[in-house]
C-alpha cells in the first residue's frame, strides 16, 4: 500500500506548532517511541517517557519546549503546548478514509428516502421510508435503517448497525459495527404473575460529535426520548436503557450499563463495567471508577467508587469473613465499641503527654 507523505513543516502547521530541524523532512506515519523508524513521527507527553525518547529511532518528535531541551540526541521536532492533543490531530491526517461516494447497486432504498449526493451507501444497505442521510455521510455494508430515521452530515455508520425507532442523529456521529440504536426498551408491567409488554413509543435523539462503539444497545424511550447530548463518547458493549439522558461530553467505558430514566450530567466519566440503577440523577463532572455500582443520586461533582479492591485471594477470603461478621453485629454495638476505642486512645494520648 502506498503511504502518503508529509513534510515536517506542513505537519507542524496543521497542529499550529513550531517546527525545528529539517523543514522538508518526509514523514509517512505515526508510531510509538519503541517501534518508530526514520520515516515516522512520535510524541513525548511527559518526563517519564524521556528515556524511551532518547533511544527512539523516530524521524521527528512532538514535544513541549521543556521536553525538547532535554532531548539533545534528536534534531527534528514539532513543538506544541500539548503533544498528546497534537498527536490526536495528526491521526486524522494519516487515517485511511472512505473516499467512495454514491450508492452501491445492491443497496435497497425506499423512494421517499432523501440521500445526499455526496453520501456513500454501501452494499446490501436497506433504507426505509422517509429517511434522511446528510452530506458526506458514509453508510457501510449491511446497515439497516428503518422508516423515519434521520442522519446528519459527515457521519459514519459501520457495517451491520441497525438504526430504528425513528431515531435522529446529528452531524459527525460515528457508530461502530453491530450496534443497535432505537431498539425496544425493557418495559413490562407485572400483573397476576405475568409480565405485560409496554409498547415503546419514544425515540432516540443523538447530538453532534457523538461516538458509539461496537456491540452497544441504545434503547428508545417508553414515552419521552432517550437523549445523548453533543460530544458523548461510548465504548464497546455498553447498554443505555430507555429514557436515559446523558449530558454533553460524558464518556462511558466498556461493559457499563445505565438503567432506565436515569439522568447523567455533563463532563462525567464512567469507568469500565460501571452500573447505574434506574431513575437516578448524577450531577455534572462526576467520575465513577471502574466497576462502581450507583444505587442513589449523586448531587456533588467528584470521584466515586464502590466494590472491593483487588487483593490476593486468601486475603480476600478473610476480608469477606470479617464483613459477614460485621453484618451480624447490630450497628449500635459497633458505635459503642468505636466510642470506647476512641476514649481509650484519648486516655493514652493524655498519659504520653504527661510523661513528656
């Protein structure tokens, strides 16, 4: 495969950085410090990577001014305030993009659907009645788009995605393989020992610049819509239940699950395998560490954790036994014991002070 090449000066200009060294140095890709060769550019993001950078064979390095001063072994740099951000920007330069436009012959599109001339519709895509696909949007093979779905501009829908429930997607939305958006929410009414299905009448509203990983499920609302605001990013294997609302720029890591009608604020982070019970509210700027289980509202920003941390197996078994023993002791007895221990500590402290 032929690699597109860029000179050092042009790459620096793209990230609004300062080039140092050979302006016309030809570079054809990004690489890590360990594997980079002379045709690659790598980034150094902190002092702890300086030793790797000194040994790196990279043709050029993305660094801060402070880091550059500590790397006399290298001669070609892009100097920026934030090397990691510059690296992120350059990944788009070297990314292999879908350049095809038009509609493949095997696609099936309803006559009432509106497809932008600059969009790409892949093989075996099915698009229903009254759908809209915006400018420069790419729909990969085997995607199913049901009636009434709308997709904005410059979006990317990967293979085998299903969009249903008349969901509405904003601009620059990326949805990866095998994800389902707008599927029926888990709504049932219990009566006389049976579960009675509640028809889901809401939809899903997805804002601009949202990214949804592969094998996710975003359920449509029961009455009101499920909402993902602008800039939300979701990892693989995440479940978002009906009527959930997720605030702008919130990030959710893999295998997390959000139960129905929960509202999550803006700029939150949910680590891997987090669970959030239904009908709760989580404030803006909340971080949940991995495997946290939220069972009540969180009204203040900050970092929250739950569960038992990692430990050696025999230690974990002893800890579980102690927890069970504590559970069998009434709370009032525990409080009395703690008060007694506090009194003894204060008495010992007084004794030591008198001896001094």
